[in-house]
C-alpha cells in the first residue's frame, strides 16, 4: 500500500479549502491548537476515521470540527511532514512572512526541524489575498524566521524561490518569556530537545 502523505495546516473559523481538499485527497492532517494553549500542541485528523464515524469533511474542516474530531498528539509523536501551510498577515514575493506577532508559526517550524519532521526543503506555503502581498521592506526576516516557498493568492500562485536560509531549529534565546509562560509544554519540550543534543 502506498504511503500516505502528511500535511500541517492552519484551520480558520469557516470551512477552509486547504484542509478540505487534503481530506478529500486522503491525506492525514495535523493542525495546531490555537496559541498552543493546551497541554498538547497538535490535532491529528484522519480522513479514514472521519468516514468510518460518518463525519462529513466539510464539518471536520473547520476550527470547531478539528477540535471536536481531531486526536491530540505531541510534537515527538508526529511523523515527517511533506507539506506545511501557515497563516500570514503579510507576505513578500521573496518568501518573507509575518503573522499576528505571537511568533507561534516560526516556533512550530523550529521545533519540527529540531525533531526531524521537516527539512529546509519541505515546502512551506500560505494562502492570502493579493492585498497582503507587500514589498520586501515591509517585512523584516530574521535568522530564526522560516521563509515561504509558495504563496497562493486569488489572482496567482507565487513561487518565491526564496534565498533566505531556513533555520536549523529553535533559537531558544529568541523565545520570549511570555511564550514559555503561555505554552504549557514548551519548557519541557526544550529540555527534551537539549537533552538529545548532548554527547552520549
């Protein structure tokens, strides 16, 4: 049997065409908990299990549907991802992105790289309106930021061909004190990752 693809997606309040299409394509989805505020970071959504329970994909492909029908899963238990979708407030044609300012997307991507779930070549994409595509000077891209490979707008699909080097992992010095305070599992996850790096 062919291996099933895995995606990371960012659900929205209404039915999101990204996870909906992926579910119809038979892909496993992994959706982050808003603001990583629970004791677990992600939900696993399996289209086969949804179908077996009689849950239609349109219902499942919403933020409420993800929370109701997704299975809690930790970072360490996730498989290697072959495609990631992140939410953005503004993007540039060279792959720069900014979110709402909380830094969760870059933190997630850093953890994925630390654990080997994604590599520098794993496609990172977003969906935006054309008005959210701005000039490079309006988005500051730092060393710990992850750059986009693809931007899907209503008028075009942009392949950024970004030259920004993707970070190898989490720059823990850039993680803010409020993130450690607000994300229940973050300190323990940092300790686990740091322990893996120590020579045996």
